[in-house]
C-alpha cells in the first residue's frame, strides 16, 4: 500500500514538478544519508554524495516506474550507487599520481641541447628593434599574438608580419 505522501511525490516527479524534490528531501534525506554513510564515513563527503544523489533523482525522475520498484527502493539504489561511484572515483584518482622521482621528463643532458641556439638573445639584438620587440614579447614573455598586439599597441596583422620577418631574419643567422 502506497502512502498518500508517496503517491503525491510520485505524481509530482512524473509531472516534473519541483515541489517533488523538496518533499523527497523532507521525507527521505535522513534515510538516504544513512545509506550513504554505510559506504562513506566522512560526513562532508557523504553530504556531497547526498546532494549528487538528489540531482540524479531529479534528472531521472520521469523515468521512475512505480510498477517496477517502490519509491524508496529506487531512491536507495540511486544513492547507494552514487556512494559507490564516489569511492571508486577516489580510488582511481589516487592510483594515478605522477611519480616525479622515476620520471625521465626533466632529465635533459647537455648533449641533447642545440648549442647553436643557446645564444638566441644575442642574435635577436642584431635584428631591427621592431622585430626584437615582437619576438621578445611572444617568445620570452609568453604572450599570445593578440596579447602582444594589445600590450604593444600594434595591430594584430603587423604583429604577425613582424613575427614572420623576424623569424626569417633569425633563420638567416642560424642557417646561412
């Protein structure tokens, strides 16, 4: 036998009426929090999972079929599955930490560096000043072309042209 409040909640859920979510919370939040706490012991995390559960409940509200399961059973499954998903997600994240000590990413030997280009700033000074300013902004100050255009108060097209010409001039120095 379905209680009148449960019948009202089911009716509101199927209509997509927002009153349903507040009635669900009033009548089932404590019980669902208890279900979640059996899986997750941390109160703050359990509260987050309860919130996520209600979001899922609302998202799937129109799919609820009272002929297949009682309302509490349906709510229980959603909340329990949210708690399990949260635990799995935490375990997966903790297992994927990067171990920098064993990484070869930062190990660069001096023989791998091109010694010819280490003096690029010196060669950059041999270019016309308008090219120096653009190349310096883009490569040494890390600006995008648009940022350089705004910062230097030079039209974007001019920035692109000076970049192209400046790189061509540097190429002549490195590849005579």
